[in-house]
């Protein structure tokens, strides 16, 4: 089996490099692929939220962000070997985008933060195309406008930082309408990039 379940949440049995390789295959395909990186907190959250658990289980790539999941897997002899922090996977994805002339969109965090993160990312990855940013504090009624804003610029990669489970639910809800190759829930990572 290539996946395991921890308290009902699916994880792909991959080390960091294989997870990254899987991401690169997503970039060659047409359908929007969803990447989730749950930590123990999210797995606990998913216990009382069936919709959230099902969404995590439908991730095209779901990898453990945090040692808690690895420890749980050891206790249950489930062979998850390596923790795959979302922030590290994001960095590898940014490096890939930089090398391959791919475009990204940063969606989430407080107003002004994604712009700042975009600046920092551009400093580090001079070749990357940051085609848009959008803060994560919007009116429900603006959701479709945000979807349009993203689709107009057709980013290859969409990073969504709305906190869990909001970001995973948003990605799942719009996955069929999104004009992106990869959508990834990144939690606090846009804040981290902004510094
Ligand atoms: N966030 C957002 N909209 C919201 C709630 C949260 O954009 O309605 C952002 C928040 O500003 C932060 C990110 O989501 O940048 C992650 O939030 P948090 O640290 O609570 O989530 P975690 O990383 O623990 O999943």
C-alpha cells in the first residue's frame, strides 16, 4: 500500500524527495491537484469534522507536517518515515517554479502580508513569476471574484493560507473551477515568508 491512515486521515507513504517528485508530475498534468500537509493538530481537528477528514483523504498528495504524525505512525507500525514540513515543500516548489519559469499566486494572510511575502520570494527566486496576491480576509460574497482573479492570471501554483480547515475546504470547493495545476494549503507559511 502506498498510503496509511492515522486516526482516519490518509497520508501518502513518501519521503521528502518522492513527495517533491510527485509534485513535479502534477505540473505536467491538466487537472488541478491538491496538496495538503496536515500536522497532529489538523488530524485532531478532522476527528470531529467529517467533511474536513474526507477532503484531506482526497488530497492528491497528503504528507505529514510534524513529528507527531510520524510518532503516531511508529506506534501503529505504519511506516511513515519522514516528516515533510509544508514550509520546506513550498520552498522546493518555489525553487522548481524559479527554474522552470512557472508562475505562482499567493492567497491568504492579512492584508499586505502576501505582498510582502511576494517581495521576499522574488528576492530569493529572481526568475519566479508571481502573478497575483490576495489577502485572506474577504467577504463570503467575494469568493467568486477571487476565483476569477486567480483564473485570469492562470498561476501554475496556488498557495492558499487561510488556516485549517478553511484553506483545505476552499481548495476542495473550487478545485474543478480553478485554472491552476497545483493548489496547496500552506497555513502560516505566507506569514513566515513575509518575515
Ligand atoms: N487566515 C486568513 N483568513 C482567515 C483566517 C486565517 O487569511 O479567515 C490566515 C492567517 O492570517 C494566517 C494563515 O491564515 O496567515 C494561517 O493561520 P493560522 O496560523 O491560524 O493557521 P495554521 O498555520 O495553524 O493552520
